[in-house]
């Protein structure tokens, strides 16, 4: 029974629940950004570049073939267009996270403390210095 109660205490800690909520929201945000890039951002860019569909851009290393048994062997290709889409998604998500962290840091920023009063010895030495200069 000790292990179950220990796990319950661990799972009910605030940080674990916050992490779980963050993962779920992050997954949903990732899907939204994927849809934004694939369906809204890239089509106009592709249209401006002459009707290019970025998801179809690939560097084919080997064409698709049919083997001796009559089964189709798929092509081997490097999906450059998919990589570009994923890179744009990453940039959008990274920028959004940067903005959230920046806002949180601004909220949690400690007020600047006033400089502490100098020690009494320092004040006396300053008075002596000022009187000697006169």
C-alpha cells in the first residue's frame, strides 16, 4: 500500500499536473500550427512560386520499381518539401513559446531594489574627505 500512496502523492503534486496540462495543450497547439502551415501559409507561397506544392517537392534517390514477384517497390526519396513545412512549423512554435516565456518573465520580474545605504564608516570617511578638500 505504501507504493500506491507514494505514487498518488507524486501524481497529485502541482508540477506533474501542470506538466500534463502543458503536454496536452502543446499537442493541440502543434496540430493547429501544422494545419496553419499546411493549409493557410504554404498554398499562397506555392501559388506565388508558380503553383508549387511544397509537400510534393522531393529528391528521388531511386524510382519506384516492380520486383520479380510483381510487387511494387516504393521509391526512395528525400522529402525536402515536407522538411520545409516542418521547419516553418518549428519556427512558429518556437516563436510562440518565446513570446509566452517573455510574458511570464515580465510578470515574475522582481522590482529593482534601491541601493543599500552605505555603512557608517563609509559615511564618516566621505565627510573627512570632503572636509579635507575644502
